[in-house]
C-alpha cells in the first residue's frame, strides 16, 4: 500500500508539471482585480498578479486552513483520549477493589446444598 501511494503521488506530480509546462503562457498572464461600488464611490484596483501567484496563494491557503482544522481535530481527540484513559483508570481501581474484597457467605450449611 505504501508503494502504491508513492507511485500515485509521483504520477500526480508529473501531471501537474506537464500541465504547467504546456500552459506556461496562460499561467504567466497578469490579472488585475477590480472593485467598483458606485453607491459608495469606492473604486479599488489591485496590482497585476500572475495566475502562477494566484494558484500558489490558493494552494497555500488551503494547506494552512486544512492544517488548522487538522490541529483542532487532533487536540479534540487528544482530550477525548485523556478522558477515556481516566475512565479506564477509575474502572481498574474499582475492579481491583472488588477483587480484594473478602469472600463471605450468609449461607450456613452443607456445601452440597449450596452447589444445588
């Protein structure tokens, strides 16, 4: 399975490199983002940004957002695991205390009567 994952990763990276090389002209195109709000007389124009930069920013934003959610999930699971270990410790203490109780019987009589 590990080798399959590695091979799949290499194939995906190769496809991305091929797409970038074949579409270099399109990716190098510069874009300008505009925001025109006539109601508020607000006009905004960004600096020229290439599609390469937009793609890199989108990718890195996705990595960061996914990382933050992954860390939050990890901390939640760590806390849940800690709570479960505490419950296990409490149950083990209870079980050990029950094991160490002396065996007493209110029944007096023959052992044959107790077995029946």
